C-alpha cells in the first residue's frame, strides 16, 4: 500500500484518471458533449435518471504535461462547437479539427 501522505491519486482514485476539458451543447440533437483525455463523449440520461457517457471518437492527440500555476496536463482541445447533428469543429493551440460522422479532417 502506498504512503497516503504522498497523495497517490492513482491508488486512491483509480477511476478518476480522466482529465475533463471543454463541454458544449449540441442544439441539433439536444445532448451535452465533452472532451477528456480519453476522447470526445456524449452525455446520455436514462429513463431512470442515471447518466452515462458514450465515446464518439478518440482522436489520439498528444498531451503535454504542465502549464503555469496548474496541476496535471494542459488541455490540447481548447473548445469545440457543433455545426450539424454529427459534425463539429474543435480548436487546438496550433490547428483546427473538423469531425464529421466519424472522420476527422485537420486544418493548420
């Protein structure tokens, strides 16, 4: 067992190793979507009021550690907005991606 005084988060919270970034609302299908270190997800609510996430795509982006006055990783996706029911643009520091029904096109 690790020393708990060292704040071993991976041991204490093994299911919380996902960094959550921008969130947006898709007015075309009336769902919330969010980006994490594991990809783009849709937030779904069941008839019983339970929430679950559905992976839309994992683009395989490289993560850079750290930034000023922060703990953890720097978000590589800054923002994303839907332009159609299954299409969105996402902004990164040096390029833009366009997701369209399972396919990503990159713009520099």
